[in-house]
C-alpha cells in the first residue's frame, strides 16, 4: 500500500495549519482534527477498495527470441471484481534486454481484462528469465495505491537465438524461388552422377561407351551423366578478438553468425552436406557435415551460447583442422574480418593452403563508418571550399588511418582472389542475402 498524490496534498495542507498554530493556538486543534479525519478517510478508503486477489495476469512471449529483432510480449490483466480500476503495470523483463515501454497506465474494466503489448530488442544471445508482473491500482477515494505482484507460471525463461525471423523468411523464399528449380534441373553431359543411356552420336566421348549395353543392343550406347548437385559445404565463423567489437547494433560475431545460419539453411535446402565450425585460438564448435533441413536445429542449439573471445585466432591451425575433416572437395566459407594487418597475414596464409584441395571463400564485414571517415570532406564556416590548413588535426589523423585501413583491406582481398579464393566484402545488413546469392552462383556454375 502506497500513499497517492491526493494524500500528500492533504498532509501538506495539514502541515500548513500546524505552522499557523504558532500564531493562533486554535489552528493546532484544527490540525489535530484534520489529522484524525485523514486517518479515518484512509481507513475507509482501504476498506472500500477492491482486494488484490481479484486480479490475475498472464504473459505471452515466445520461448525463442531473435537477436537484433523486435520481439513482442503480450500481457493480459484480468479483473474479477465489480469495481473498474485505474492501473499501472510494470513487467519485470530481463534487464539485459531493452524495451520501448517500461510501464503502462490504463483503465481496467470490472469483470473484464485488458491486453497490453510491448517490444523487446535483444542484442545478446543467451538465456534470460522474466520476473513478476507488478500491478498498482488506485483506491476507491484515490488516497492510496494498492500493489500486487503476480508471477505467471508459463514463459518464465526465454532464450535469445540468432536471427530466427531471417531464417523463417529465407525458408519461404527458398521454397518459392525459381533459382531452386533451376538447380534441380538435370544438366546432362559432364558430371559424376549417372543419368541415363543413349545411342552413340558423332562427337560423344568414346570413353563413355557402355560396352555391356552396346553388346545387348548390337549398336553403340553411351552413358550420360548429370552434374553433381549434392555438394559439401563447410561454414566457419571466426570468434576471435576482432569479432567481439560492435558494428551497427550487434557484435561482428553475431552478424557473421546470422549470415552463416542463413547459408546453412540454403545448403540444407539444396540437399548439400553442411558442416559448421566456430573457432578462436582453438575450435569451439565442430559439427560434422550432414544433410536434411532438420540438421539446422542441431546447428542452432550448438551455436546458441557461443561468444567471441579476446584472443588471437589460430587461422593456420584451425583451418587445417577443419579442412582435414572434409571427406572430399568442399566449399569452405570463412566469415571473419580484416581490420588487423597482423591477423590478415595469418588469414591469407591459412586460406591459401586450402586452395589446392578445396574451394575457399572468405567473407568479411565492411564497416561503413570507416568508409564515411575516409571520404569525409570539411567545409569552412562560410560554405566555401575548405583550405587544407583549416582542417582539424584530429580529423586529418582519422581520415589517414581510415584510408590506410581500407587500402590494406583491399590489398589483402586482392591477394586472396589471386590465390584462387572467392571473396565477399559487404556491410552487415546485406551480408546474409549477398552470401546466399554467391553460394547459389557457385552451385549454378558447378565450381566444385
């Protein structure tokens, strides 16, 4: 029970009366009488006010939330009493998550309910626990606030995963995509999977003649093949120190993980063997290559609580470890960053070692802030063309550093391309779509 604003106003008025009692003793008697009257009113108000046990509440929130997305929480407040109430509700959501509404003020009808909605914006994966639903309602005379704390049994704990909504949207897109239909068309001719037999014609490869079928039909017959569509895809995500910094609302690691999961879903949808690995100075997650869309659930669970570490990645050792585990040629996709010159050299050496046996694909996150700093121009106060002498020293240094980082990045990426490595460098908001498009192009062109 908490005093309301009206009660404080009455108490201030009584205090003023007691102050006047120093001038006229009559006001002291009046003040005591008013004190007693307020006490009686508070008791009456308490007795007339509806009891808290008439109130109940429910919370509806998904068990799995998506990082970096708007996740809706629905509260239902029930009033089984005969008195309409002016209420204030505050939900004890996990403090690690941010929200757009902290509390609600509303009218709760008698023998009815109210529905309240607010949004949570998780920016870190993990398991989080909700607390109680706190309800305050004004008393009959408005002198008090009564409070009740309700702990719903359901949905007390939620888990924040990677961008599940993006995976859902992508699954619908893949099921309707014309590209998917094109990839499932049989490509007769060169390939490794047997398709059918046909009569020999001029220009066919003599090595493809099926001598048993030729003997049975008494005329030359050749085998035709279709390009192999079930390929091996190994997705690796860097969880070293460079991936721990924030970039456009999430860590670089979370941006990379979101894109990696979209790529995994695409590969599994095309019946490819998809494996997943996360590493820093050593492997943190190692899921062997499997087929089937149901395997995505295993990948999600394995990556659920992995966080980047403040250590230097062992690119050479880790890439060699994952590459040796592949049974045959594979597309090895590495999601990382190239902001550090020392780390870039180790990364170049590690990816270059994959090229003879596998098809390496380096995916990096472009920081648009660095590009803006490198391309910034300074104007004078009167709007004329700036003089170089008037440009601030700090801004000059920032631009020089940004330009140097971009040039080193472009040099490293060009070296990778010359060594037979596929390269994709794009901002985090476009990363998932661009990566899926690049993967589909690799399959279409049968580069494996």
